[in-house]
């Protein structure tokens, strides 16, 4: 027999693509209580703006940043219209809006799937159902450690932002820590821009007031999330960290 008859090709994209498919199903339809913080499904809607923000960040990783082609950051801001149908809204109109968004994002998920498929090959040691489960979602989103790290660091950064900061040093350390969750693409001069905006600085250092929490939400969605999406795109479906510049981050809105 030839060598080829003795050797079986153990390279496959199956497990990684199955994991991505399940990740995307949870995003749109099922939710995910295992993830920390948990993800509510888009089809069910959200009880709070914080849940909407958690979902938006998770969607960036699980669609390789393409979620913003359907749900632009400005659509996720209060009074933009769309957000009001996502948060605490059970009217028939809101249910219809969410269903249409799910349908539109299905195409976006397919786009991410196709992009990931080109770079998802891996070598498997066994082919049992048990191994597929162990190597699947329970370990990492998209079955890739790089995406797990990105997901965790982004979620942690948003959690710290939501709570506010004790002082300017804590704020500065947080801005410095954004290099990892943005894959080096955090907004330029971010700390300088914060300090030069008295309204924004006060909101980030004020932990309690509802006005400050609302402004921190706007800051997260309008300023931070575009860099998070850019980071998800720059991983390009593999472990690689290719630089992709995205300078169109906008400015603070103080009104």
C-alpha cells in the first residue's frame, strides 16, 4: 500500500464552524447563560441598557465585527428609535422590529461564517461526539482561544466602565488597558479627549447618578464599541492579529 492509504487526513473545519454556528444561534435566538456576563437573545429583547450593551459587544466577536453593518452604533443610542424596540418593549411593533433585525443579522452571521471558514482548519485527534462537545463551545467562542481572550477582555472593560472610576488614576489605568481588547486600535488621544471634556470626565468619575450612567452608556456605544468591532475584524477569523485601522470613531456628544 502507498503512504496515502495508511494516512488519514485529520484536518477539518467541522468543529470550529459548528461552534461558530451555535454561538450565533445563541446570539439571535437562544441566549447564553453560561457566558459571563450572560447574553440575552436579540429575539427576546433586553430588560436594561446594560443587557443591550453586553449583547452588542458579544455580537461583535461572534460576527467578526460585522454586526455594525446592520446595527450601527448610532442605532444603539437612546432616542435613536431602534434601541427603544430592543429594551423593555413588548409591543407588537417592537417584536416585529426585533424579528426583522434577527433576519437581517442572519445574513451578517453567514458573512462571518464564510470569512471564518477559510481559516478555521484544525487537526483533530479523535472523532467522537464527546470530543466534539468538550472541544466546542464549553472552551472558547468560535473554538479559538484568541476570540475567547478578546471576548473576555472586552466584556471586562465594559464592566469597569459601567461602574465608573474612583479617581483619575484609575481612569487612566483603564484607558491604558484598552490596548488588548481593541487589538491596539483604541481611539487616538482617548485619555486627552476625556480629560478635556468636563462633562465626560465627571460622568466617568461619578459612580452613582443615573445621568452619569446614561452618558457612560453613550460613551461605550459611540466611542469604545467601534474599536472593539475593529479588533474583531482584525483577527480575520484566525489566531492572527493583523492591523486594521479604523479612525472613524466620532466625537463625544455632550448634549
